[in-house]
C-alpha cells in the first residue's frame, strides 16, 4: 500500500477528496487501475467521507453555539448548496 504524508484538511476538503477518489474509480471502467488500486481508493474515500461527516456533525453543534456563518459557507461551496435566497 502506498504511504501518504498527512496533510491536515477541513471538513469540506475531506468531502471533496472522497468525491474525487470515488469519481476516479467510477470513471476508470476497469481500464487503468488495478483491482488493488481501486480498492485502495475506495478505502481512502471512505476514510475521507467519515472525516467529512464528523466535521459536519461538529460544525452543526458549533453553529447552535454561535460558530461563524463562514464555516457553513465553506460547506455550501463544496456541496453546491445555494445560499439562502439564491435560486438554483
């Protein structure tokens, strides 16, 4: 298994990384990636998705206790959620 250097990420960055890894696997069509590499990417995507979920859960708790609205905007930007009052 490839060793990765740890780079701290925000919740939205974990979400984006999970999405990127899953898209790599889904769009490969069993052509470029070996089975081992596909499984590695799926496992890494699961880890990033779990960390994104933990960050979102923590943010939800913080928002109820006065966290910055900018934190919520980071999530909205990465998940393409329109801001209040915006049309899609």
